[in-house]
């Protein structure tokens, strides 16, 4: 299985690599600053045949196309794309909204995954039962929203969920599954110490969900246990 | 009643002004290029005491704050803010996504309404049963989405809906109602000739909905007939 994952240097992205690498996979582990991705490099040194570390700044279209040209020399097909890179910044609601922060959050969390899918779609079309997984958040659920200090993050994930639905419709006839997947509340730098589950549990759950997907699941919004999250 | 409306030069915004002006209202009708807002100027000439035409480019934070300083000299309170300005651009799905178009749509449809609310919130807090109406779209409903050629527009409105929920929670204790409201499919430049209803019908319906709102409706997503739209 050929997998491309963004934001693979730390947190959930790194844990995806760690768990996927124990299977028969070829992983294109992308991140913005490979030279600083020390933990990822350790995994790569342990599995040099399976892990390629690729430079990719998801907010830079030139960087997206450069990564594509490089990966294109290594493979002709992708079976799984995990749009994992994201930023979570707390806000204090009205009075604290800052234009450039709002734009950054939407660029990384909403626009970038769509651009990456657009760039890599031909490799995915040649994949085996190809899947696109957009890492969303429980905070992206409008039905469950009840006010929080992450309103811009939250709306960026709702927007990503909508993009997921549209692409699922568009790609159904190509046999490509597209879903939004929430990791749960995870003990990472982003989730903090009080979170519910470890990165190991979250990723193990998400990989089970991804593994079980069929085309009829496309366009859905799942959590790491496989439960449907209401929009 | 003091009303601020964005994108008042044409389409639904202009029709809001035309219908509101027949009531006892003071309307701050904003648009990006007042010098070209000929139809709005005609309304203003007919009701010079009720309509002020104000320059406001919703994508420019300096312009937002300049409009505020001007309006602040004319009134100390706002009772209704209608975030109507928006752009709808069709896309052809994957292969046609263009970074700068995506950013423009999100800037106008998602970020700008939040910045305008942030700027004007003190005037709204002094309003009488104040209401904030974010003009959304049926295409912003994730529950109803089934693929369309307006995917970026659609996700920008889903994101606006999420912002609406968060602000509704934040402003409930100030007694401010915040809703997302869809105009229906309207015969405008945006909606085209085949649409269901006229601008007159849409605006009359939306004004009835706005008029009937109480604080318990805050955070909801209505259509122009007063029906709840599923998220």
C-alpha cells in the first residue's frame, strides 16, 4: 500500500507513520521542515525501505507541486492520502479575531487539503481501492457545537467537512472513497494533557476505520471508533 | 430601528433596503463602490432622511473600521446587522480549484461577516432587541449537500453557519440574537433566471422571519419561509 501523509513530523501524523510502517507499506511522510523532524527521521532510519521523508508546505502551492514531482518519480499510484496537517489556535471570541490568523487557519485546515487532493488525484485514480481521509475534528460538527474558544478552528473543520462531501460525490465514479475522520480528543500538544485518549489509541482506531471503508461510506464523517458524527 | 446592511448596492441587499425603507427605519446601506450604486442612490434620493450610503469594502479591515467611525458619528446603537455581502463563483471541481479564488470566497463569505460583527458589536449591544443576520445559503447545509458546482461557495457558507453558532452562544447573555438565514433560490444575477422566487418574495419572507425572532431562536439556520434548515 502506498500512503501519502501530511504533517507527519509530530503528533498524530507521526503516530500514523509509526503504526503504518509495521505493515507492508510505502509511506511518503511529508512535513514542512524535514531537517527538524527528528522523531520521523528515527522511524525512517529504522525502516529506510518503507519511509520517504518529503518536504511539503501545505500552504504553498509551489511546494505542493514540487512534492508531487518528486513522489511521481518514486511511484505511479497512491492508495491512501491522509490530509492530516492542521493548525489549532484558540481564540477568545469577538474582540480577538485577527484577520491574518483567521486566514492562516483556513489556508491550512480548509484550502490546503483540497489543493493536495487536486494535485495528487491522478496517482489516487491509479490506486487500489483508493481512499482520501481528511482529518477533521469533533469541533467541526455544527450539530454538536455549543460554543468554544476555538471558533475559527471549528468553522475551518466544518468547511473541510463540506469539501469532503463534494469531493466524495465527484470521485465516486472513480471508485475513490473520501471521508472526514475525527481523531477524538487526544493527548497531543494540540489536545493537551487532560484529553481522553492517547495518540496510539486514536491512530489505531482511525486505521481500523480506514481499513474497513467501502465506497458506500464515502462522504461520511466518522470518529476514531467508527461512529458516524452528525454534521 | 437602526439597520446596517452590507452589499446594499444590488440584488438582495438592494431589495432589503427598498423594503425596509418603507418602515420607520434608519438604514446604513453599505457597499464597496458607492459612486456606482445607482439604484441605491435612487432609493436614497427618495428617502434622504432614512438612507445613508456608506463606503465599506468587507474584505478590508481598514475600510470596516473607517465605516464604523463614520456611522458612530450618526448613531450610538444598531438594532439589526444584516451581513448580506457575498460572492458566489461556480467551480468545476478538482482541476479547477484556484488558490486566489478560494481565498477570495472565504474572505468575503466567511471571514468578513465575523470581522464586521466584531467591529460593530458595541453598537449592537446598545440596540433594542438586537439581531445579527448572516445571509447564508441552502448550499451551506451539509445534511442536504449532494455535490454541486459551487463547492467552495458551499463550504464558505457552512463555515459561516458554524461562526453563527459560536457567536450566538457568546452573545446570548447580551440579549443579541444571531442567526443564519437563507434567501431561497432567487432570481438575481447570482441565482439566474430559472430560480424559484423573486427578490421581492425572498426579502419579504426573510424580513418576516427576522421580525419574529426571539432569543430562543439564536444560533439557528432558517430559510426565508421560517423553516429550520438542517445543518
